[in-house]
């Protein structure tokens, strides 16, 4: 297992002014930021990044939302990074997210849910390389 995961602070959380608070929670929880950028996904980027969801009824909405404004993309390092980060962010639906989790604190809805977290080591590696080249990872 690797000790890295990939995250995005999504357009809703950026618009609502939560970048600083979310990064603070991430680093206070023991994650080391090894790569980070402020960027905006094109439609093509989002369709490619979320290709696994292309048959879902919410795909169009997801692509629209994820391209609606800038995001913060980052690679995080910590022992057991994928699972520990998913615990820190909470359930996809903020109504089901545990108290104190990033989605409970900052998400507005199941679609506009503040942050992304990779769901496996394999996807963490794929998603990280989607956004970062080797020389952008420290
Ligand atoms: P994430 O797990 O980061 O990646 C897939 C995203 O699809 C998920 O976050 C949600 O933002 C979005 N999503 C999942 N289920 C729904 C839904 N029922 N309606 C709208 N968006 C959804």
C-alpha cells in the first residue's frame, strides 16, 4: 500500500472561502502536502477525471459543477493516507457525514460536497498523475 492520497477542494468550498480552514484541518490531522496547485478544470479534464461515473444520471451535473470555478488539487502523504483521509472528509452526502468531518463542516449537498478524496491506492496514483508531473511532487 502507498502512503499517498489525492484531494481536490471543490468549487463550492473555494467560493465559500473555506480553502484555509480545510487545509488547516488536513495538516492538523497529520497529512503532509507533497504537491498542490490552484487551478480550474476544463470540461474535457472533468469528463476524463470522472470517466468512471460517465453512465451515472448525475454525470452532467458533476462535470458542470466541477468546472464552475477554481479548485485546489493536492497530493497528501501520511501512513494509511487513503483510508484516514476518507475518515477525515466523511460521507459523500454531508447529511450522513460524521460530526467534525470536513464535509459535515463545509459541504452543502451530495453534489457540492466541498472535497474529493481518492477511494483506493490505485486511484490515488492515477488521480495524482492526472494533475501533477514528477517535478511538481516534493
Ligand atoms: P466524489 O466522491 O468526490 O466523486 C464523485 C462525485 O459525484 C461525488 O464526490 C459527488 O460530488 C458526486 N455525486 C455522487 N452522488 C451524486 C448524486 N446523487 N448527485 C449529484 N452528485 C453526486
